[in-house]
C-alpha cells in the first residue's frame, strides 16, 4: 500500500499465471499494459552482445547463445491474453473521453498479429507507437549496418476513443526511451523504463484509476502506476522475477512529483 498525500493506492503482484485471474478479486482496469514475451525461440539474444562470453565475439558463444529469454515464453497464449483483456478492462462507458485502452509492447513483427487478435476480441481499433532510443543493443560488428534503436507498442481500444490527458494538445505516436536512473532497481532483462511507463499512464488514466499488467516481469508498470496515484495489479509467473519485483521494485515507491 502506497500512502500518497491525497489517496492510498493498492499495489498487488501475484505469483501466478494471469489465466488464473478469476481466483483473485481484481477490479476492472482503465488501462492494461502488457509487454508480451517475444517468442523468439532460441534466438532471443541474437541482437544482444550477451550471445558471446563477456559480450566479446572473439571469446566465443556464451551460455545464452541459442537460448530463449525466459523458459516461460511458451506459457504465453495470445488468445487467453485477449480474453483476459476483454474481461479485465472496464466496460465501454456512455460518456466520451472515458473509454479504457490497452498498450501491448511487442516486437515490430508481432504488431499485426496483436492488432488482428485484438480485433477478434472486440478491440476494433489500434494504432502503433514507436519509442526512440539513443543506444542500440545490436553493437556487435555494427559498423556499416543499420542497427535497431527503437521499441514498439500497439494501443488498442474497442469503440470510443480512450481517455487522453494532454490538456487538449495532440499526442505524437513516438516518444523518447529515456533510461532509468540509479534509484530504479534493475531486475529484469526486458525491463521498461519508468519514464516511458509513467508518461503512458498519465495520458491514458487519471489518479485513482486502475492499471493492470498481466505479464509484469520486474513490476515496473506497477511501480510507475502507484507512484502516480493509480491502483496497480499484476501477475508474474516466474518466482524469481516475482520475488525480485516484491523485494526491490515494489518496495519504497515514492509518489512522483506532479
Ligand atoms: C517481456 S517480460 C515483461 C517485462 C516487464 N515489462 C518489465 O518491465 O519488467 C514478460 C514476463 O511475462 C512473464 N510471463 C509469461 N507468461 C506469463 C503468464 N502466462 N502469466 C504471467 N506471467 C507470464 C514472463 O515470466 C516474463 O517475466
């Protein structure tokens, strides 16, 4: 429980498969953020220098070569995920400017698949978001190559336009991917930066709204949501990540200044 100067917000992370959500009495969410496993099979580290010992390709392949990021990647089922999203987002409100949204981080290649499955589950609309980095993990033999320095997400919604908080200004579909400072514990290989998560949460929700992340990893979404006075719930199937999230990421959350 994070005590803010205005309200108390609930923060709960469950060490379980999100498909078991019915066992938990979660409130419906205004915003769902999910960074879905990339299902890259045995090439998860192909764009990372961790493929090689000490990140040095002259030293040979490391134990990460030909490995998946997570042995839980295979547990992720996009159909079950869309079913979860449909059940756990608030129903379409009568008023305009209050509808819920879902943000799905994925690889570029997964984006059409995310939009297509979303449509089958009632998320008729979607648009892409691009996040721009000033570094690239694809550093190996990078001379004379175009290297990846972007991240991607798809924003999905059902009928009415989602809540957009930007003082009536337009919102570009790209954002800078700022890096976390030392005050944010690093507990997951694909951890999303607090600044990006906070910006998205500020746009699509108000204080007191509920944010859910069904594949929470480090608990970064929950931390960002709680620090902004939003209720936050998440699932993480892997015990190690769950423990690290509880012991590091979700301890000592400070309300952000706003
Ligand atoms: C890409 S990572 C999320 C990283 C997270 N966005 C962060 O910033 O730390 C996906 C996570 O989902 C978890 N996961 C995969 N399938 C799951 C499931 N069915 N239920 C709950 N968690 C799952 C994996 O263990 C992994 O930690």
